[in-house]
């Protein structure tokens, strides 16, 4: 193998590695954005409940039953901590199987 072939091979390998890294970053960014959409939807439903009823709901089931909250429960794990009816709850969304 001459030096030009080695350089071509190294450039090709470098381009492939960069492509894999870029695709991985884009995928992680998309997953993060989707989790944020779920979190924001839950927060919006809780705020709507507070505006209508004057209190934040105690749990997610109340939002599902009365405020049409829906998300893929098989894909996302949601932690909803309501510690007072007049404080917005802490909402954490994690994609199941995420790293």
C-alpha cells in the first residue's frame, strides 16, 4: 500500500466515525425533545386544572380522567410529586430504556 492509499483509507474511516457520532447525537437530542414535550403537556394540564379548580391535582390519574392527558406510558416513566394543592408539582419524565 502506498502512502496515498493509506491517507484515503484514514480519511474514509474518519468520515464514517464522524457520521456515526453525528447520528447518535441527533437521536439523543430527539429523545430529549420528546421527553420535554411529554413533561410540558403534563405541566400544561396541571396548570389548566389549577386555573379551573383552584388547586393542582394530587396525581396523574386525575389529569387523565378529567383533562384528557395522554402519553405513551410504555415509553415514558413519569414522576409527579404534588406536595401542596397551591404549588405546581415537580414533574420528571424519563424515557424507559434510556441510557
